[in-house]
C-alpha cells in the first residue's frame, strides 16, 4: 500500500492510496478523506466499475508500488504462474503444476501521464542548505532523500530548519521543517513543546507524532492534547499516549 504524495500525476491523485493485489492481477486506487480525525476510502467516480491498473495476464503479480524519482508511479510485477506457498497446494496438484514457472522473470512498470517526459528535479544533496530547500519540493523522492541526508550534519541542519520554519507561511511546509528538525538527535523534545502551542492543528499533530520518538517523559503534554479542539490532534495524542503508557 502507498499514499501518493507527489505531483506528476496531477492534483486529482494527490493523497490517494494505491494497493497492490497480486492474486487478482491488479492495482486498486482509493481516494482518502478525513473528517473529525477519521479516515475513509472510496473509489474514484471514473473507476466505479474498473481498477486503476489491471491485466488479463494471469501471471501479472503486482507486489509493490512506489513513487519514482520523476514523480511517476513505479510498479514491481513479480510475474509468476503460481504465487501460493506449496504448503497450501494439495500434493496431487503440485505434481501437475510447475511451481517455479516465472522465477527468472519480473517487470517494472512506470505509470505516468500521456506525453510526460522523464525529468528528475535538480537538487543539491551535498549541502545542508540544499537539503533543507528540497523539503519544499513537490517531488516525494527529493524530500525523502533530503530528510535522510540532514542527519549527517545535525547542528547545521537544526539551525537552517529553524530558520526555514520561521520564514514559512504555509502550514504544510512548516510541518515538514518541524518534522525534519524533530527527527534530529536531541531535538524532538524541544520541538514537541514548541509545536504543542501552535495555532494550526497540523503542527500540533506533528508534536504528537514526535512524542512517539522520544524516550523522555512527555506524558503531560500528550495528556493535555487529549483535550484538544481538533479531532486530528486528539487522534494523534491517543496513539502517542499508548506509546507512553504501554496500554
């Protein structure tokens, strides 16, 4: 399962979930929506009687879907005749089947809008400033790579992320910078306290997610968030509270 957090496919697909189903030779798409902290999924109106990707080839076995560096969807097709474990196949059937058929095969599909060109964003991952700048990119792989690279220079990253957080005006960007900063060694608790008092509920929700990553006692902050006006924050607080109490 994967939630699409890129831009190449267009806004229509942003935030949609894609689920591989190797038994039935398809990839299904669901539109995710949130209300009062509860997430639901529904089919797209133009896929009411179809699937996002399906094949009449019974050997088509999609097992993983991920965004590629260009923002397209990449699907790994294991491509096998039989995918059931032999333990669940009666011996008389095992004698008739080639259980290894296709073990030297496999495919990767790239799914992109018609006419789109292969283009990877130019990002400077060799500098901390370049990695911080990449967090604002619409490209998922650029953001994920930048996030992992920032840990190599935590002190410089902490300073630049704090600066970027203060300068950002859009809550989703502030949330990215705050999450990246809170992931750095020794930074989580300070950012939890900082975000817990923010006016935007997305930032307070990030504080609760960071609570799951610290070993220190943040129980009082988590408990206070359980009374938050936002259902989103209360849901994240409930998840964090379980990690703090073990119940």
